[in-house]
């Protein structure tokens, strides 16, 4: 298909998703456990992603380069072939759109493997693509776990792998990709810093800290889980954060007013609880939450719910400050100077995201320029406009999703050199 033809099909897929927003959001809530309120936002970002790449599909082009003597060259932007997408369980539908959007826009096929913990909604995406006119077999869903993922990565017909998941799995994927000389995009974990200066708008900074930590039960890769607060406002900020955290409505994720649903599964809930226990042993203070939550509704009593947790008295060398918890656990850390906080913010193996709240615009830009992270926020956190590239530095991975940048990762450039004169032979 031409770019414009692909554009039309993708726009139709985006339209169907938009039309079926409620049904898909409900499916995603059941799939993952996140609140319906949030699932709707995920679905909106998903159709916006397909719309965005539909828009780019028609304008993909190479360039013409004039050479001496009337000769010239040109480049063609060509698809890679069959791309494999492997997704995590926290944003099942959205991750599949972030991968399939640019992949299909560039003319590739995709075989997608969702996490076995959230197998459902991606199947609906495949059906929607077919309804929209995507040729049969162009977007395929294969269910399974690690073994299936390995088979896909090692398959000789696979041209590219795009992976979203943990750092340890990312390493394995990269090894397999290396053996097949396959390009790979790795969207991995994080332990991102959020820096709150004393001149920040306190109301926005508090809202930002909650957005940075408690969406999707805290199971968000780019969460700003290390909240550095300038000492002058530590007490006021902490009190306000704790007050609002305690008000978060936990429970049945399908209810309209629920803002925090259930964690993904029992082992993960136990793991998160283990981090909190260890934090206490290492001297952190639980300022609120951290315990299990049992909803009144008897049918939910065995659900994987916990109260969102704010940890005070944290030190940089504590496990809860160094490791990705991937649950609703915020660590608050005081700081005194810009120089000091930057050094501490960057002292991590991860580099996915970072944020700063301040009214001083020069300071804001200076700080984000110094942060070693791929996705930085000024005076907000965890918004995901599809127009902006997203991806990590350091162990958080490489390659970018979203924005024009993703086109580079789903296409290859062919150069054609055209001679308009005679061959000047050396022989
Ligand atoms: N950077 C991002 O955009 C982003 C987004 C969401 C989640 N994440 C990260 O994902 C992690 C949580 O997700 P998870 O627990 O599903 O991660 P995971 O690494 O356990 O699994 C991710 C996917 O990889 C598959 N997989 C597991 N082992 C494999 C192997 N050996 N070969 C091929 N595939 C394999 C899984 O079945 C799943 O589909 C967190 O670390 C989080 O930060 C990152
Ligand atoms: O979990 C990390 C951020 C994200 C959201 N959608 C896809 N990735």
C-alpha cells in the first residue's frame, strides 16, 4: 500500500477505537485492574497514537541530493519487514498501539506478544485493525510467556524487536537481537527523580507528585518515585501529599469514583509489600498507607489492593530509593541546593524520566538539561502526548516511541546513486 492508503486504514482503526472507547476501557480495566477512569485515558492516548502515525504515513519520504556533473542521489525510506512487539502488563492496549502505530505507518508487519497477565485487549486491537482494512496477517497476536517471546526474537524472518518490560528481560532480548543482528528498541524500567523547589506552586507540585506516583497503582515505568523536596518546604509539602494520598479512593476499578484499582497479581503485591517492610527495617518512616486494603464488597475481598504509601526519612542508599518498586510507593527526600539535588537525582543506573517544579523558568531549563533522563517534565508529570518522543537513557533502554522519532526505529534508509554521465573507470 502507499502511505496515503495506509493512512486511511489507520484513521479508520482510530475511529473505531474512539467509537468503542467505553467497551475497550472496560475490557482494559478487567484485563489490568486499573480504574475505568484511567483506562479511558489510556484508550484515548491509543487512538490518538494511531491518528498521529496515520498522519505521518502519507508524508514519509526520502530526499534528493544533487551531485557534481548532473548526477544525483536519492534516499528511500523503506519498511524493515516483520517487526516483533513484546509488551508489559501495565498499559496493555496502549503499549500495543505505541508499537503497531509507527510499525504499520512505515509499511511493516507486526507480530505482537502481550504479557500473559493481560492477554485480552490486544486481541480486540487486532480485530479492529482487520475491521478497518488492515490486510489479514499484517498485525498478529501471539499469546505466551518468556518461551514464546524467545522464539519470536530468535525467528530468522523477524527484522526488528521492540520490547517494553523489565531491565533483566531487556538484557536477554538484546542478546537475542545481537545474535540475529536485529535492531531493537528497549523501553525498560526506571527510578525517576522529581525535584520540587521551594518557589514552586505548591498546589501544582503536590498534584504533580501524586500523578508521578499513583497512576495505575504505581505500576508505571516513568514514575517519579524519588521525590526530592527543598528542605524549606519539606514539612508543608509532605503534609499536603500525605493528606491527599489518604483520600485516594481505592476499590472496584469499574466504579466511576475509584481512582486506584488492584495490583496486577498476588506475587507482585507481595513483592511491593516486601519493599515497604525492608524500607521500614532500613529506617524509612511510613507516613501513610503501605498496608493491604480490603474493600467492603465481599466479592473483592481477595483482591490485590493496597493503600498508596508515602515514605519519609528516606536516604539515598535505601533499597526503596534505589530499586524500581513498580507499586504505589513514593519516597520523599529533602535537599538543600540545586547542585546537590542534581548529583543525587542522576546517581542511578536508570534514566527514563525526571521532573522539576519551580516558578523560575531559567532554573527549570537548567535542571532538565542536566538530568540524565530521556523524558523530562517541567511543572507537570506523567502526561503522554503522542507527539513527543518517549524513551530512556542508561539502563532504561534506548530507541524512542511516539513522535516523529519513532519513524527512525521502524524504517530503514536506502540510498540510490544515479550516474548521469559515463563511468570513469580506474581499470
Ligand atoms: N519504558 C517503558 O515504556 C515501560 C513501559 C511499561 C513497563 N515498563 C517496565 O516493565 C516492567 C514491568 O513489566 P513486566 O513485569 O511485564 O516485565 P517483564 O520483563 O517481566 O515482561 C515483559 C514482557 O516480556 C516477556 N518476556 C519475559 N521474558 C522473556 C524472554 N526471555 N524473552 C522474550 N520475552 C520475554 C513477557 O512475557 C512480557 O510480555 C517494569 O520494569 C517497567 O518499568 C517499561
Ligand atoms: O509505563 C510506562 C509509560 C507508558 C505508558 N504507556 C506506555 N508506556
